[in-house]
C-alpha cells in the first residue's frame, strides 16, 4: 500500500477521533500516575531546604524566616515530559500478509504517535530489524504528526529479525526512560522474552503489540512446494499435508500464547493485532485496557 493511501484524509479524521476518545477514556487519571516529577523551579510546592550561599534569593521563604528566623529555600515539583518510544519492526517478515503487516503497523504507530503528541508528550520512532535503524528523534506537539507520517512513508521492510540486538542498541543509546511500545510480529529466532526483559531491566515501561496475519497462522497451501524464508533466503522443498498445516498453526498459536503469558507474568500489557481488524479498533482496545497515556 502506498504511503499516501495509508495516510489519506479518512485516516487523518480517524486520528482526531481517537484523540477525542482517549481524552474521554482517561480523563487525566492515568496521566497523573505516570507523570514523572523532579524537584526544581516548577509551580507546585514540594519542600524546604536550608539556604546555602549562591541560592536564588527569590525562593527564600520569608514567612518561615519571620516565624522561625531560619533561612529556608522553597522547592517545587517540576513536571517532566513523558517520553513515548515507538519501536517498529521493519524486518522482511513484516512485508508479508494482506494487507502487509508493515502497512498496518505504520498506521498503528502513526495513531499512537498522534495521541501522545496531542497530549504534549515527546514521541520518538525507532525502526528495527537486524539492529536498530535510523530513528525519528523525540518531538512534541500535534503539528509534528506530519513529520511522523513523512518518516513512516519512507520505511520499507527488509532484513532479518534480531529483536535482542535491536533492544540492546536501544537501551544503550536512549537516556530518557519512558514507555517503550514494541510493534512486531515477533518472529525472533531466539524468542522475544530476553529482549523484552532488557527493556524492563533498564526501567522502560514495555507495551507489546503483536501484529498477526490470519493466513500466516493458518496458511492455505497444498502439494509439493519450494518454500523460501523471506528473511534468510533459505530454501526448502516440502510436501504440504493437512498434518503439516496443523503443526504450523499449532506452532503459531504457541508463540502467541507464550508471548501473552510472559507479558502477563511481568506486568506488561499485551495485545494481539490481527491485520483484518481496523487499526482504530485496536487503538480503542489499547485505551480501554489502560495501557497507553491519556
């Protein structure tokens, strides 16, 4: 699907609708819980400390001095921006499916990015395959959505999936902690658990969105075929039988169950996103599950 078709006028109207819904669903209550704070020169009083030479005299509490004859400096809570890191799988397997999984995932990323920007949080987009790709740096404000759309239009699927290596690069290069939304089919040869644990260990808040295509879970194949791994190029001649198709379906279902169970065990929101379901319906599920900022 061409980039312009992905992000047409209908799509943009859905973004604004999703923003309105997110505000109604959250009404600020989750945001208050997630808002990081630091002591600084903000607007909400936090505490006092003893005056030290060089402190700004404007923050001396003269009321306390009048009562106690002690020089104390007023400290305030300063709100920090939430950082939302959208990690998008662009490996070759994401090109498969109808529609291609990458097209669906790009719409999901754009929608999540728009909602976050509309709530004045900082959004970055980080594509990955065999390693972390060139990112769209953190930005803030609804007007930045057009930069996001332009960036997403330029992404193409290619390369192998190496989720662990990509997440290692991410935690090493990313100083600002926050929410890390991983959008992928999770066809990781070594399994996705270690990579997701790495995000948790480095104090990111993972949200797991698994993109699936029904025809991959239950392929409609028959006869003598040569199958080609779209990521490694490995070729294998096989005779496709009902028994083999059942084994493929069982293996795919096991991957989904394992990822869901791992996420639940470690307190991460997990959602399975079938490309046959409109992206805005998926976003409504995310909002209602309380897994994204409001």
